[in-house]
C-alpha cells in the first residue's frame, strides 16, 4: 500500500532536483501548461476571505461570522515568539531558501526510503501558502506529482515577487488551524479568547503545533495529545535559541487554558448572533462572508447573562418538581443519554424549552435574546423562529382596542358561560375560564388582571374581530390573526419576539418601535454601510396607553402575577401572564418605563407541560429574577406620569357606576377615565357585596 505514494514522492524529488539544479524554464512551462498555475497578477489581486466581527453595545467583541473564520493582522502585530514558533516548526530554513528547501527534500528522501513509505514531507511555508492561496487551481489534496510540482512553481513565483516578511504575514493569516479558524488571530480568539498579540509562549506553541494535523492535535478534543505536541514545539524553539531554558520550562509546565467557546459556535449569545447573521445575510449577501465587516449590535452582555441565568434556573426548577410532578424527560436526563446528534437543526428537543427577550422600548434595541436551552443541542431559535400560541398575553391587545373604542376600565362585562356554533353543529365552541368557574358581571379592569377568558372574549366580540386583528398588526404582530372569537384569548400563533416587543407600546405610552439587533455596520475603513433608524409609530394615544398601563399594573399588584412578581418586585411595572388552555405554553411579558422583557416556556412538540401549568407560576419567576438582578446595577426608572387630561372617579365595583352612599363601602375604588368616558350615574341601592377579588 505504501509503494505507490513512495514512488510518486521520489519522482517529485527527482523532478524538483533537476529543476533546482538546471533551472530549466522549459520544465516549469510543462508543469504549468494550460494555465494550471496562477499568474503573478492573481497573486497581486489575492484577498483572503475574512470574517465579519460582531460587537456588543459597549464595544466588547462577541463573535465572528464568515465561511472561514479569519481576521487579518499585520506582521508587526504578531509577537516574535509566535512567528518563531511557526517558522521553527514548519520551515526552519525559511529565511534562506527560495521557496523550495532542497536540503529538506533529500533528508525526507532518506527518512521515507528507510521507512518504506511517506513519513516525512518537505513542504515549505511558501509551498503551503501556494497550496492554500489558490485552492481552485490546486484542488487535489492527495500526494500527486503534478500537485507538488505546481506548488513548487507557485512557491518560486511568490518568492520572486514578495519579501520573506510579506510571505510569512500571508501564511500566518491564511493557515488553517482547526476548529473553523483560519489565521493566527482568529485561532487565538477561538482557542484562548484573546488576540494573537497577547499570546504567551505556551499558547504560541500550541497554535504552531496545529498545521501538521489540525484535527489530531485539536486541544479541545485531545488536550493531552495537544500538550504533548505543544511541548515538542517548545523544545524545538529552545534548541533554536528562540526561547531560553527557563522560559521553555515554564511554557512546558503551563496548563492548557482554553476559552469556554465550544465547536463552531459563539460563546456569547449564540441565538442572538445567529439572528444577526440571518439579518445581515439578507442585506449584504456574500459580502458578509468575504469582507471584514464590523457589526455593532444592541446586545448588552450583562443583561444577556442575567437572562440566561434566570431562564436556566427556572427551567431546572420546573423540571425538578418545584411546582408539582414534571412528567417529561428533563434536560439533564437528555444530556446523560448523549444529547442530540441529529444533523437537522430544527429537530425538536424532548425536554422543556424556553425563550427570553429583553429590549429597550424607546429604541427597539434588543438587549438580550435567548432562543433555547442549548445551542449545541438545538440551533432552532424559539425566540425569533418559533410559532406559539400567546394565550392571555394577547388580551392587552383586545383591551387596547376596547379602550380606543371608548370603553373605560370600569366598563361592565358578564363572566358567564358562552356557546357559539362552529362548522360542526354538534360541536359548539364552549370556552372556559382557567378555573372552570364563572364570576358574573365585573369591570373590564377586573377581567384583565384576573385573566378571565369570558370577559376578553365578550369585549373582543363587542369591538369586532376585524378591529382586534388590525390592532394586532399595529402592535407589530406579523403572523396571520384569523378574525374568530378564539383569537381574543390568544389562539393565533405568534413569534415570541414580536409578542414581547409589542408591549413596548405600553412602556412608551402609545408608541411602537420595532425590535432591532443592529446599531450600525461598517467596512474595514470605518465607512458606515448600514444604520437602521428607529421607525416610531403611534398606536395608542398617551391617555389610552396610560389607562392600559394602569390596568396592567394591577396584574402585578393583585392579579395573576402578584404571587410571583408583585411580592418581590417593587419598581413600577405592568405585565400579563399567559397560559394556553391545554397548558402547552406559559408566558409572562412585563415592562418598566425603560425595559420590556418576556419569557416563554413549552415543549417543542406541543404537549401539556404539567398539571396546573400557569404562566404566573412557571414563567413569571424567571422574569422577576431577571428584573431584580438588572435593577441592582441599573438606576430605577420613574413611574409613568398621569396625563393631565385623565380624570379620576370613585367607582362601585359591582356596577361600574359612580359610588354613592347607597352602595357598600367595600366595593368603592378609584378608577381613571379619558374625558367623556366616565360614568355619570350613581349606583342604585344594593346590599350584596361583590367578590373580594374585585378592586
């Protein structure tokens, strides 16, 4: 099996020897006949593919995007010990030969004849550069006579045109070093989380050990093997007097300290990075993968970390049975069985999943985004790509439609059974409240904070399904919302990102700003190529929005989110819990005056999460934990100022009319009105006190 490669090797040596001794131009012409070798003009025009780099809102580096992860650096930015590590390991006579190291050739011949096979090669740095610079002209990677001869020809041409420093610079910027990294700068970030200029001797030797066999010596997969090879490189450097004995000893004893980054993914916010990549791909196409764009994003690394921690802790608590028996496989059980090896990134994971989004409502800047529990296991982004029913988190859109239509928060609606015909006359639609009970007439405010389905359905039917559909579009919901009564309790699928971002209308007191992950994109010279400008749209008047905020504050103050949010979070905030009737989705979306955040939880293949699954119990605690951590570092935002036009009245909770001496004192509460919508009549005499759940 070894005789043919050895024969080819010896033939290459013989031809190269003849060409080296005689310098016959006719020999090179035969090698490169038919334009099989690149011209010097092609060498001049060569521009390696580089990666686009993403930065957080504060300028910190996040990730690279590109077909080849590569960032170019000048030779003077690469430390001498890094340069020496590669030269000594790959081509110790680099500075003395003309592209072909004939001394090395004959040494390789003796070694290979002795071993009766190819155990040692003779490619120089310049020959490696030639091979990798022009893969379209040198496609064959097997050991063939023509390929080696063409490499040699191109290497001689490179040496005739460029200085040694320029050749080394090109080589160090293009050499493949495993793990998707091309060039020393990219590899330094991939393996050590730092720039090449900051590498120590041990780290430089680790990188220099990789060109020989990037996968065999991959320090992530084979750390022991990588350290052994690294120490061999350190010893070669010591023998060449590139490092002293003491420095060599320290480098050989230095522990292998790799960054936390795994595989080919971003260590930081991988779902966010992937979302940015998709957005940029639509705008820039191939330039994204071939030019070194600088992408400044909206990501806040501190908020991202808080979101990841809050969501992960809550998902684990649910799986651990903190809110009752969890009937599905847990994430830890899935990992223990090896996780997913499926090549399809959209394959559903069998464990509880979640998504989390936080954004600045004033600009639409997305500050944190989590699209799932484990990007390595499932790259499907549930925040921006998943379609789920929003349940009761959709109800504020219904109530906003009613407020805009002139109904005040004190408007009375009956929480009583409903039955509506469907296509099948034998199966009428009979919606239920979560507790399967009916509480009778109540105010619209009360119906919202207690999340009574019958109230939302009746309010939506009164104002009209088409009007609710149009309002949803104004709020930024782009998915189809069918004009059926069931949409009033969140039966239409939405993207979690859009559902969460829609609450910016409330935080901004009426204005919607679309979510965006990008601040600007620059080319390598700093020229701004793209800078999205926030598109503000007024959806509700300031007065209408303020009424909705006040109603949604009650969700936290005394409603379905009191036990999980209101008891622990005292900063002025509004929000809404969400649970689909079959318990397959749980939500909480909430906001302050300067931050909107939302949580979704469910299984990828919709199933009931657990018995008595509720957004207030399962999802809201993650929101609370996130907000508490954020506002320990961030100044407390002010409350929303009440618009001057808003008036207040003392209302009777049992009738929605003005409270007077004829009504029980227990049912008196203060409500707010846009002028012209307040009640004008006092409540009639009544002896029965309404439910204690009323305002």
